[in-house]
C-alpha cells in the first residue's frame, strides 16, 4: 500500500484527481518558488534596491532554468525547508555569479514558500470553483426537473411525510452554493503575498520594503496584506474549514444516495456501480461510498490544520510542517469529492414509480400528519391527533390502510384528494425551483492563469 492513496497507481482510478495532483507536486512547488524569486528580483531591480540588470537576469533565469527536486532532498532534510537548497542550485545554474549574488535579497524562506503556495492555491481554487459549478449545474437540473416528483421524506430512518425529490437535490446543493458564494472572501484571505524577512520586520530592505512587497503582489496578481503574517495561519485554517464544508456537503449527498439505492428502496439509479468478486447480483454504490469516505477523512485532516494555527513566536517549524503534510491531502480530497459529486449530479436517475410505491407502503401511514391537520379544522386539534393515533394503531394491527379506515370513520373528508402525494408537497416544489433559478443565474467560473 502506498503512503497515500493519492499517490497510488493501484488506487488512481478511485482516488485520483490529476489536475490537483499536478498542483501539489514537487515540480509545481519548485516552479512556483522560482517564479516568486524571479518576480522579487525584478521588482527590487525596478525600484533600485538591487542592480536592475541583475534583477532582469534573475527574472529571466527563473522562467528558463529547470531544477531537479530530487537534487535538493539532502539539504532540505538538513534545513527542514527547501529554499536554501533551491537558492544554491539556482545560483549555480545561472552561471552568472555577479547577478546571482542578488538572488533572494532581503527575503526569508517562509516568504518564498508561502507566496509560492498562494500561487498554487489560486489555481487550486479555480479548479474547485469549476468543480462546484459542475455539481451545482447537475443538481439544479434535477431540482427543476423533479420539483413536483413526490417521495417519502424520512426522519430517523422512518417515513415521516411526503417531500419532493427536487427539494432533496436542492438540499444537497444549497450548502455548495453557499460555499461558492464565500469564494471571493476566501481568496482575499488566502491569495496573499508574504514578504517580511527573517523575523517579520522586513528590516533588510529598509524604507523600500513596503514598496517591494506591494510591487511583488502586483507582479504576481496577489493581495498585499500590508504586514507580516508568518505566524498568522488563519487563512490556511479558513481554506481547510471551507474545504471541509464542501466535502461534508458532498458526503451528505453520498450518505443519502447510499440509502436511496439500498436493496428494498432503490428509488435512485446510479450512473455507475461496482461489482463483487463472488456475488454476481451485486451493484455496489461505489461513488456515494467514496464521497462519504472523503468527507470523513477531510474532517480529520481539517482538525490537524486547525491545530496548526498554534504557531509559536515568529515562526514555528512544527506547525509549518503540519501544513505541508496535511494541506495537499485536503486539496486532493476536495478535488476528488467534487469530481465524483459532479458525475453523480449529472448521472443519477430518480425512479418516480419506486418513490410512489414507498409512499403507499406501510398502509399509507405517511399521510397521518395531513389527516390530523384536516381533522383539526373540524374539531379541537388534540382530539384530532388522538383520533389519528387510534387509526394508526389499527393500521399497524392489520385492520386496513389509513385511507380505508379514515374514509369509513370520517366520510365528510375527501380522502382521495387529501392522500394524493402531490397535495402534500408543501413548499418543496418552490424551494427546488428557487434553488435551480439561483444556480442558473450564476456567472461562469473565472479561469486563472497558471503560476
């Protein structure tokens, strides 16, 4: 077994998220750090903090040089951060010592690592937004198409009252819609440049420091926080919590689909199922199960990243390393959850006949609440409830269906109309259509340039 399912060739078809995997690779990390170093030197050269020719040469080299991550492993293991080894290799590969001497001027390793992370998180959030858009589109289609498709609403695993499948699809999507609405604020917290120097004072750059930071932010298309945030990890924690809510929402969708597809219910058909090595009849709900597993894992990983906010003094190696170990897995789980949820949202097929059969099952007891409120318009409500409870007990004893017994006991009621499932949908169709309309009004997700 691989150390991580996300790195496994065997499990790639189950857990793989290729686009996100490229963003959390060693190659992408080094490339982003080199871009940051190059942009920093160019800004410093333009501001006269270092020779402009050196700044331009470093910037050009950052875009052209190729550095092997494996060649930095030994020094990274010694320093516990890859930047010293990267800077040394960069200077060697430039073959221009007079220019290379100005590389990494006034910065510290955390400036480079955190800013490079922001560049990759910009792309990661773009992928997540596209994934959300796809899931929401599929759920909106289901919600609109099945706004008036009645099904049994279940509480504590038991039939309660009638609801609509469209409303259920909308309930899966509403938390995802909220997560999408939060993305501008999340980007503002996460996509920040870091340039603060050794202990957060930016002293090595003197009075030019704030201008360099602002210029670097502009060059990279990131936010200038106007201060040091080395030890303030609330942005990463917010990203992790947001990802946890997204995977939690898709996991809840998975839980519901597991129940809706189980033997004896089968109210939904899945777009793809798994087989058994020994039971030919099995059609296992693999994709919903995967959503649940990813949600549970995401919750555990989020706890680690929330704990990494306990960042001691001006820099805390232990807290920082925790982020490196956990954040890539959070992003991979997020991407895979959205891909699987998108496949399901676009591919599941409700079975209205099975849904109606579930409503009719159990002697029609699902209509008990509607009956009690109809009777309450003709007698005190406590009496109406007592009368319906008595009828429910008779149904449970095998005396007949609730419709038959109520029709005999209360002939003044139009039982046929009262027990018609569509008559009991309440606000479910309106909520389903409102959700679908909100999704249709969304703009297309923006495409962000690669870092």
